[in-house]
């Protein structure tokens, strides 16, 4: 079985329970494979990044395998405004966040509600020059474990969405993203848009941010914020200390 998110944002949970940890979110228009179905819950795998988790069966629309395969081949079309809305034939409004997927609107077999969108959108064209401008759209978004929107986002959700809006595919978690791209030898080699990864005392990657000019970084820690970065890691001027230990900087191509 296959499905598509037809609500603004739904939680993707670690276990099939409303009390379970939210590991990520499924945004409007994202499609997925249904791996297992119980009375109230479905375990799914998102097509975009193969991320798995549980969603409420009431919070998605079932689609055919043919439509799933077609959507997977179609050009990605995304909402590029902080918040927009979809209108249905009977004038109902559905708010959708930045990065919501709009590709299915041209498919009458899926778009049975005749949803229309009149806002601004992007089509997944690779443009590394625009990464920082996109990152600024999330500035001051509150940190939310598992979040992927300007209303709540985690460090790797932030980097994934910024890159997605500019035509690059990143995996979901920081440790997964650290397996992508080409490592740089020195911080001085970095360019705006490169990814910086940070580890803990055990050597595990636990944080990621986006490099800016002049040794600044934009990242999600408490909120999406801009801090200084040096060869030791991120330096927070408010606390006057390093908060994250730099492991590697990578260039995504």
C-alpha cells in the first residue's frame, strides 16, 4: 500500500502511540510506502529519504502504486513561502508550510478534492548560491526534535529542508548526512552553504549546521541562530563558550 500526506504537517512517531516520540514530520504532499498497518497506525517509509516511522491512519490519503511511482519520477515542486494555503473546490483552506510538496496537484487521480495553489513555488533546480538566503527564512524558528518547518525544526531537519528547497537531497539525520559529500581539510576551505558536523565525547555525530561567510554558521540550537565558528567548533557569544565540537566540514555536490 501507498499513501500521501493531505494535511499541513503530521507527526512521524517512533512507536504506534500518540505518546511516542516524534522522530520527524511528514509535510503536505509528501508520499510514502505503507510497510505495516494496524487498527489506528501505519508504519511508513518516506519516498524522499527512506525515513521510517508510524503515522495515524486518519492523517493520510491512500494512493495507488502507479501514482506512487509516477510521483517519485515527477519533478519536485515545493511551496517557497513561509506559510501558504491550498484551496479546494468548495473553498476550504488548508495551510501549508515552507517546503510542502505540490507535485501531486496535477494528478487528478490523487487530487480528488481539486486543490489549487496560487502561491510561489520552486521546482528543485540545484542552486547552491541561494542556500543561505533560504536558511534565513528559518531564522529564529524554535528548536523542535523531529521538526521540519519554520514553526519548529531540529538541526538536521533544518539542513535537509534548506537543501531540498534548492534541489539537493540530504538524508534525514545529522549522522546520515555526515556520510554524504566531500570532506574539506581546513575550515578556511569552506564556502557558504557547506555543512559543518559536530560530535560528542564518544565521537558520534550529533549536530549539523550551514557555513556562512567570515566564519559564521547558521544552525538550530534552541532556535535557528547565527554563531561564530572556529577550528574548535561553534562559539556562542551569549554564553561566551564553545557549545559544539567541530568534527568535519563537507561540501555537497
